[in-house]
């Protein structure tokens, strides 16, 4: 009997069953294919609701995208500002402003949710976060 997945153990069992069903390569419209689709949906729902995914650090996301697209610091100037601001942002000495976040999101396709985070857990732990000024 197929039921909602509520625990890690049930999730692991569902994944094992999904794998076994996939190995049989069920025929379209068969009972096995329907079971596979339903189990996959239940597993996906459990994962979305129960497994917390950490977002990447915003500066690391910018650096990663720069690397992917072969960009250099100068290429960020239209999105961030002058050479000095780009350097300060990439060296975590200045927080991203809302307008920078919007331009980076639009130009580089980095999710706003990622860019809106604090730039360094280490800076926050040390009390040096530019977002927590007193």
C-alpha cells in the first residue's frame, strides 16, 4: 500500500522501491509505471518539505558565475559600480545594495534569494557583518 512519506526511513524505502521499479522499465500505462510515478511524487514532496537545502554564499555565487562566464572584476562594474566597489563587494568589505542585487540577478541570473543573504557566515560569527552595524 502506498502512503505519505513521513520519516527518513520511509523515504529511504521509497527510494529503494523507485530504483527497483525503474530497473524493470515498466510499460507506459502499466500498474508499475503508475506506482513509480506516485512514489516519485511522494518522495519529491517529502524532500521539499523535510530536507533543508542551504543556499550558497552570495559572494561565492557571484565568483562562481564569473568563473562560468569567463568574467573579470571589471565586467561587474555596470552591475555593482566602480572598480573600488566591486573590490569591496568581492572582498566582503561592503554589503550588496538592493539595486546591486537587482542588477546581478538580472544580468548574471543569480537568484535574488541567494544574493539577499548575508555574505559570510564567518563574518557574522565574528561580529563583523556589515549588515549588523550598531
